């Protein structure tokens, strides 16, 4: 009564040979690109600590600044040690001293925590920094900074001066500990604050040079230079940076576009906020301490504190 409807058999495991080959090729290609992407994206994260055991003549603010500087040096040392072993950097024939000189402005601080505890009768201030770097980007940045003579000379000079200031800081800490009169205590404490201000002012100038070469070759990173001047108004490196950066362009810098050729946008150097701002991670050079409004209780970490 009803006619038979014949149906062709379907075999799900049997696909045309050319389709199988095409799928296999696509899968292999995707795996290759995935492996290449992982190889290029070499992100290194470091966790660095610094602490200061407070004496009778120390303030908590100074203790945090000292601990922060120690943590920054610790982080930079870890970065330098790692980069020496990375092929892309090792092949550049760059020294550890050069790595330290160029990379402080490239290592991004993801998190900073300050804790104040008691060890017996001694107050201990501890700073923890979580930082990261992209080794491929660092290698490119080192190349650019080495090729720019103005930036290279100034970054080297700033690093050497900060090393000398660190020796002075160690000496004044001992002087403060052995001060016998209130006048000697006051003089040593004031000298230490000045040295810390000079060190942090120099690091801000270093960041300005780094940003000028890598981020904003046609704009002056004035915010960073203003911060450096605010920390130490007599810093001669600020005037040098303003003179060079305002009047010269780094090697290979592009000419600014003609007016109206592109929509207005925020200058790139403004992406890195000045100290005290929030919203964008900062580099090791930009980590400074602002005095807290209220001191924390001993034994209770303040949690994350952005400096």
C-alpha cells in the first residue's frame, strides 16, 4: 500500500579522506601557533621582601621607606639574576650592571603590602612586593635604551649616584643609632630623610627617561619630573632631563602627526600615574611611601597599601 522508502546507510566514522587531512592540518597548525604564543609570552613574576627593625629614634614612616627601598633592591636583584639566564637577553651580551640600570623602569609592581609586627620588644616593619616582567619586552627595551646615548648616560649616572647615596644612608643610620644628644638625633634624622628623598627623586627621573624613550618619544613625561622635583627640589638631574627631553627626540622617534589627522587622545605618558594615584600598576622606580593618615596597630597587617 505504501511504497518503501530506501535510505542510504550513514557511517559516522567514515569521512572523506580530504576532509580528514584538512582537519588534521588545522589541528596541527593551531597547536603550532599555540606553542609559539606560549614561548613568546615569557612572563616572570617575582616576590620580594624588605624589612626594617625600628630603633628608638626611628619613625614608622622612615621605617616603611627603608623597608620599601630594600624590597625594591631585592626585586631588581631577582630580575637581574633571572634575565642573565634568559637566551633572548644573554645573546645581547648585556652585563648584570646594565640589566640593573635599565630594568627598574620596566618591572611592574602588581601588589604592595606593609605589615607592622612585634619581635619581642622590637617593632619590625615588613614590605612585600609582587612584581612581574615580560622578558621579550625587556629585551626590546634594553636594546632601545642602549642605543639612545642621552638616556644611557643619564640612567648610568643616576644609578651610580643612588649607589653612593645608599652607602651614605647606611652610614647615617649608624650615626642616628649612636647619637648622644637631641641635636645629633635631629640632624641625623633630617639627613636620612634628605637622602631617601634624593634616592626616590632620582628613581623618578630614571623613569622619566625610560618613558621618554619607550612610551612617549614626542612628549615630555612632566608628571614624573614634577614628582622628582617635589621630593628633592635641588635635584640637578631634573633640569638636565627637562633640557634634553624637551629639545631632543630619541633615536628613531617618529615625527608628531599633523593636527587633525587623528582623534584627540590622552598622551601615553599620562598612562603611568604620579605617586599616590591609583588604577594602573607602577614600576619599581615609582614606588614611594606617603605617610599614612593613621598608624596601624602592631601585629595587624595594613593589607594592601598603594604608595
